C-alpha cells in the first residue's frame, strides 16, 4: 500500500488546495483505502465505498453512545475546549441513535417541507434585491454581496433571529467551523471556544424570550416540538439552532462562489446556461459535484470493518473524501468535465444515510434563487480578477469572487 504522501495528498499545500482533484485520481488508482499518518486517519476515495460507509451502522459520528474515551482508545478533549464540544456534541450531526433518531424526529416536526416551501418567495425576493444592488454598483464581491448574505438572512429569518442581531452570526459560524479542519491549531480552537460561548449565550436568551412569547419561527417550533414525553432539552435546542445556521449557510455560500468560478472557467457551459434557464436545476447538482463544498466527512469505526482486504479496527477514524467520490469515473462519465446537462448525478455533497442533510431542499431553493437572479439581471457578469482560495481543505471555498458587468 503506497503512502499517501507519495500520492500528492497534502491538505495543507496551497497547490493541492487550489486543485485537489488530480491527487484524488492518484488515490483512487492506487487503492480503495490509504493510511494517512499526519491525521491518523484512513482515507477512502471511491464513490461506492464512501456511499456504503455513510450508511454503515458499524461507523458513527460519535462513539460515546457505546464506549468511554478510554474504552475506545482515545483521549478526552482538552478541558479548555469544553464549550465547543458541549455545543457541537449535542447537535444531531454528531450524534448516533437513539439520540440522533429522537432529535431529528423532533426537529423534523418544526423543519417541515411546508416550512421550507413557505420561504421560497422570501428567498426569491431577497436574492433579487441583492443582485440588483450588485448590478447597480457595476459589480463587486459576489461572496460578500450575494452568496453570503442570502443564506445567512434566510436561516436567521427561519430561526426568528431579529435583523438587528444578525451581525455576529457569520463570524461566529466561521470561527466554530474552523474546528472541522484537519489538525486545527490552538488559536483556531480558542476562537471556536469563544464563539461557542457567545453564540450559546445569545441563543439561551432568545429561547427564554420565545418561551414567554412564542412566534411563527423555528425556535418557537423547536420549543413546542414534542413526541409523547420527548422534548428537546435547552442544550439540544441551542446546538440544533447553531447546526442549522452553520450547515444552513456554509455549504450554500461555498457552492455559490465555487460554482460561479467554475462557470467562468467553462464559458461554453455558462453560455448554454444563459441561453436556457431550464438548465438551472441540473446545473446546481453538477456544480455541487464538480467542486464539492464539503470535501471530507469523518466517521469513527465502532466495530472492525474490512475494505479491499484491509482491516480497519475499532477505534480508528475514517475520512471519506466527498470531493474524490464525486469525481469517480466508475460512477460519473468524464468526471473532470463540467456538464450542466448531466442527469445521472448521484453526487454525495449532501451526505447520505441517517445524516443526510436535513437542509438540502432549502439549499437548493437558495442556489436556484441566486443563480436565476444573476442570470436574469446580470447576463454579462464576468470575473474582474482571479480569486484566492481559502486556506481550508474540509470546507472548500474562496476568499472572495470579484465580478463586473461588461
């Protein structure tokens, strides 16, 4: 088995971050699983394996429902990180049944398809307003002026966070999400802890206010959601609200700017989209496949598994490479080619199994709204300079995307 370092897999190398897909092709060609010493993880690059493992109950986002840290051969997180882990570990993304089942069922009572569909006019109008402002200014930063404010406002509106309180939401989210990168440094952890405390304190006050005066919002819905004797605890409500805000906009923001940068680099595909807006639903799926916003998703091995003759023992951690799986030629014809007419597109950008993204329908509405508004109001949009990539691997995005109108 070749060492991944010999394959060009280096998630801290700017050249790799600029374009990781050739390295993924090498990983897939060399085998189905690779040990990566720098993060003590098993890398899994093939679509079939990733898809199967996402549904395999021998793996979990946590192990604490079955083992102590000591029994699992792991060390407890540093005490100074406790506020982050309290917040993170009570969200359904990092829980397993039965807690995950209970919380997702209760959240689903408030986060219904009807609730999401009711937001469609708001999303469409807000996207139109943001794009109109960009057009009026003759261009600007697509990230900060359209891609970012749209989903942040939508999920804040959904949660019932007043407009006057929304300023810190994106910075809090960015600081918390820094902990999801590989081997985050101490300063990243310190920022995440501080943001976790501040965000939790804010939501605790908002929940108390909604208990006294319920509204027509998701926080009120989470308070009211119950099933027989089950209710969400206050910490579960706080963690759920943070998860919905973070996951509810991070992927959409990065899918928007990654997608438009891909379109600008594929002018024939962009021209086809401008000529036929009915391609938008297919285009959204293809752009999320082509440059995946979430490149890696981790699972703990709860019981020994075997991949291609290699035993992965209990206590190990698996890193499923979504970006690689989405470029697997065993599943996607000519995967390095952007094809907005691709109809067979089983990408896993929204994950799969019990942790499939609960916000996927809302993300698709937001992406379609901003794309429609940009194609309609800014048909001559083009980049004014090449963007810089964020120095992140797991959450893949741009520092900004400067655009202009001809």
